[in-house]
C-alpha cells in the first residue's frame, strides 16, 4: 500500500537524491538552494510517494491557470526510486496526484518530459497524456 504525502522544506535532504537520480549533473548544493526557493512560492507543491515510512517516489507541481486548460497542476520531476521502478508505483503515483488535483478543483494535469527519456514518454502515454506542443528553453 502506498500513500501520497506533502513534503516541506524540512524534507529537502530526502528530496536531493531523487532529483540527482533524474539530473545527475546537478550539484546537491544547487538542488538544495533551488528547492528552498521553490518552497517559498505559494503555488508550489511537493509530493512524496511513501510505502510505509519509506519514500519511494517524488514529484512536485505548480498550480496554474491557463486559457487553454483552466486551473491545472503542472507536475514536474516525477521520479520513482530505481529500486521500485517497473512495479506499478508510477501509475499509482499519477493516480494519487490526479486525485489530489481534482480535490483542488484542477481541470487538467500537464508535464514536461526530457527528449532523452523515451521510457517516460511511453509511460505517460499509457497514463492518458498526449503531446500538445514543444517546451522551449533559453538561458538568460
């Protein structure tokens, strides 16, 4: 049995390894500073997927309102610990995130996925997501 729990700034030490798993090139100090800043933004949420007391998954999200979708959650960094992948936990995590989002009156869920992660693309298609466009990025 798994459950969804809100994570806070006090959980940053548990969050860092998950972010590093998806982004191994990132410095832990940078992750820590970014995470602290994110927790200070009012529409930011961070979620842990727990199996008992064991954190096995991480995701975060931003509640936004867009003209094309209405109120939505844009989930970010959906990560299941490598020891727990391919066991159905990702689908359970998405289902719990959807349930939480509906309780917040969100109408849609949106996410970005790295082009270099085709395994995640297949997973998101099986979860009912579709591709709407491209995500563009520019350093400033």
